[in-house]
C-alpha cells in the first residue's frame, strides 16, 4: 500500500497559461488558477502519483458514488502575500488534521498531512502569480476528497480522488462592513448528537441551503442554528459562533464547545487562543484585561435575558472567508433581538480579533501560525 | 423558462452496443446498459433538451458544487419482465413524487414526473434487451439529480443535471435467504427532527457507511437506527423497518410513522396497503385476518419486553432491492435479542408480503401498481 508522498509528484505545466484577472473583478470561488493537484487512491494499491497539471474537468462514471451517496469532504484555507512579497499559509496543519478526521468519518482514505502541505506549497509556487498583493486579497485553497468508485452499492468507496484547486478572492468586506441579521429557527437543525456535524463533509452543507433561502426571504442573511428543546446555539451559517456578554465582573466571550455538533474551526481555535493569550498577558489586544473566555453551552433564553438587561455586547461568526462576521440582529420567536455594533460595523472584540489575525495572516507580524511556503 | 418535456427528446444510439452479460455474473450496481438519459437545467433557461446517448462519463469542473457541498439526490426503482415478455414498472409515480420532494429540500429544480416517466420508458425501450427474463432478475433504474454549478459559493446551484442510468441486477436472495443481524447503537444517529432524513439525499447515505462498517466488525450486518433518549426505532440500514408483535388480540405489524426522520419508502407504503387490504378483505394473503396494522412510534424497551414475553414475532427491513429483508438478531446494550425466523429464513408475514409483491411486480397478477412501459 503506497502512502501519499510529495516526492512522487509529477508536474506537467499548462500550455495555455492565463493571467489573474483584475482583482476588483473577482467573485468568491468563481475564478481558478492555471493548475490543479490530483492524487488518486485505490483500496488495493493505496495512494497513487500526485500530479500537478493544467486545471481541467474531472471525468467520472455516472455511477461514481460521489454523485449518489455524497462521500465528499473539503477544507478551506488561504495563501497570503506578506509585505516582503513572500507567500504564507495560516496553520495548514490544522486543516490537514481536520481533513483526515473528515476522511475517517466517511471511510475515505487518510494521509500524511505534511505531505499534502508540501504538495500544496508546490502548487502555490507554480501559480504564485495568482496570489494577489492588493490589501485584503488572498488565494483561497480548496483541498477536496471524493469517493469515485463506479458502483451503486452503498459501502466504503474502493476508489477516491484527492484534488486541490486555487481561487483568488477579495476581502470579505470591501470598504463598509455590513453586519448580518440571523434567523434563529428551532425547526431547522443543522447537526445533532451522534451525527456528523463536527466533520467538514459536503453532506453538512447542501441541506442548509434551503433554510438559508427561507431565512433570506424574511430579510435575514443567515441561519443561527439551534439544537434541542432548550434552543442551544451551535453555529451561524457556515461559521462558528461567538457571543460577548457583559457580566458583573467584566466581559465574557462565549463560543459553544466542541460537543460533536460543532465544526472545529481553525479561526475559532485561533480567536480563542488570541483571547486567552491576551488575558494571560502573552499578547496585547486593545481590549480590557478581565475577559472571561468560555467554551460552554449557551441557549437562546440566556441571549434574550442578556439583551433585555443590556448585557448582550456582541455576536459574530468566525471562519476562513471573513475571519469575523458581525451580527446586528437575531430573529427569534417572531421578534428581533438587537445586537449592538459600533460605527465601523463591528463590536470592539470582533474588530480587535480581526485586526490581530489579519496582521498575523498577512505576515505584518511574525507568528508561528504563519508559514512561508518557502519554509 | 422551459419545463422538462419528453417531446424534446433527442436520441443518439450507441455505435458500440454491448450485450448484457450472463445474469449469474451480475454484481449489484456494477454493470450498466448501453445508453443513459441526461437532461441539463439552468436557473435562467430552465430544463434543457433531454438526450438519450451512449453510456458515458460525466465531465464536470472540479469546482462543481456536487463535489463540495453534496447537492445530490436519487431514486431507485426497477423494470420487471412479465410472463408475456412485456416490461413493467412498479409505482413510478411514487418515485417521481419523492424525487421532487428531495429536489425541493436541496433547492434543486423540480419537474413534471410524468414527463420523466415517459423518458425512462423510452430509455427502457431502447435498452430492452437488458431487462432479464430469468426469475427474480430485473433492471434497476437510477434517476439522479446533481447540482453542477462551477462555484465554491454555498448557495442554490444555478445549474443542475438530471440523469438516469440502468443496471441489470440479480435477485437479492439466491436460493437461501440469509436473515441479517442488526446492531442498535444509540450513539450513531441517521436522522433527527428538523433535519433531512425524510428525503432521499446523498447526504443521508455517506455518513452511514462508517457506522455500518463498525457494526460489521462486530458481526452485525446492518445498523438499526435509533433516535432520542427513549431509543425510538427509525430505519434499518438503508431500508424501512417493520416489527411484528403478538398481542393478546392477535398480530400487530408496526412500522415507524413518517415523522420527518423516516424515508417514505415505496415498498413500505405498498406493504402497508397490502396488509390493510388484506384486513379489509380486499385481497387475500396467507395470514390471519385479525392483524392490526400500525404506523406508530416504537422504542427499544418495547422490543426487549416483547422478546422477553415471547411476543416478538418478526422484524424485517423493506426496500426496492430486497423487497423484504428478514432480521434474526438485534444487538442492543451488550446483548442480543433473538428474533424468530422460519426454516425458509423469513417470518410468516414477511414471506407472505414478499410473495404477493413479487407477483404484482413481475406481472403474474394484474394490479394498478404495475405499469407496462407500452402503456
């Protein structure tokens, strides 16, 4: 059984290389670079030859399991161009770890994450001109793993394809931050105990599109996903969720714990670390020192009570695309809970975290999380 | 906006037509006929031209949403060759109804089911030599609908592809029926209130493969899917579930109700109808008349109690592939509940229903459910 090995990489450069379009014309996830990486897998021989070739369509038998039973999973991370022009990744080891956990959950093959990082670095090196240097722009990296066996039997796929495509993307916020309104509808449930909500599976996304459209038709941009009769908060849209409360002894930043229903977001983990380091005096954010950082269950009743008492300070989503996405309104049980935002569109905590994380991601300050592709 | 219309069908016959292999060489879902049907859809122009062409790979952009977010759904039905040699479908209108419900659930396009039935009949006519005449053999029909837009945005797919492929299949049971052992593990949950378990989505299948493999490693062929703290029974493997109990006043056949977590199986519905007609004297099964037919919640505690009291008579799954699949053992909380089976491997109720339904499906008796493709 062969393992995934970057040393076996074969490169065939595109003969019709395109240029990256002007960055102001970019729409998220619709423009792709000149090359892509593919690595096939087979249950008998293991991982095959990694290939970097011209970006090309995938040709699959119509009975391929991915079209029928959804064995598919993905990751999302970005390459950033630092002030010296060097290209950097942000905590790619976390993405590899989660991708392997997702692969296990779908009985798809696991692999050595360090080897895939090497291959991604090589792909980035080849398409390096597509990493924008304009502020706030980056190159979105999409590793994907699909079951490809041509069979209608419902069982472990005996064949799979790992591929990586790259898409230059703009800043989530152009000049003005637009806070989003959420609908908290307990009748639509994203994940549940014993399910697969903590893995980054395609299966967790398609069923969330209709609820999002239904919320949008009522003037809410995203869903606030609740769980159970107590209406526990879990996630927001396709992001993790943070709530800031003002308690008697200072601010509390709350995010739901990794209880099996929550995606272990890399941004979520990074924001928690930044906050904890701030409280411990290991780094400095423009925030008060006495912040309580809580990974704990929080239910809608507590949000309602806090809002009524003037103690609901902020709410925001966290994810790779936007880093943080502030919330100014939550529709729940027929009325709206207002969430304060400052003139900039953020709350104080969200803005401080966004600025700090951007500074690390774009290499304006050195940090072990930020990995130059030349390293 | 164009609707799906069989009148627009374009046919291009394969130039390298293969013959159906000897039926005893068939493995479920691995052999496909010479032709396939495709119909593209676009959010601006609606349904495109239906085409019957040689069976061929699908070529899709690697950013196609189906590979990332799992907008995919399917149906399964069969074509049967009757004693006169004519080809028949079984309740195809039910599959069309459910396929449209699944499409709605994924924000994929809906269509006129009668038109798709016409197209499937045409495809069957062209590949009619692939409908086996050997007893118990049939031609499995797999209509599939996938989102195909090339975009990494998580939203309604602006493009889709409906396709139908055909696979000749053998009888689920060769000569000997092998009852299956189930593991009832409350830690693995297939569906939940507010989720998508009542639609036939790819997303409901891939996450069930690992639990099935885990059960298989312990000697159980399939999962008995439970829900909630009371351990309510929902489905078995990829089939609906029937339990037969002996109450003081006669037999009770129980299947969980369509509560949003249960797939509305065509076989399930057909078995319920056959039983109810039997009780009402409208048809005759070789079973006692005083059977209570119940669509109701049933929990593991009731199964355990019934087994201990000698009142657990049968358990079986129902689905298109096997019609009925008898169960002889349920692993639960560390021990096994034995379920009686007769020498033939079935219970009395399962066997009577299987024989009746097969008789209708293969046209040994006339029934409005069985639809000749020439009609």
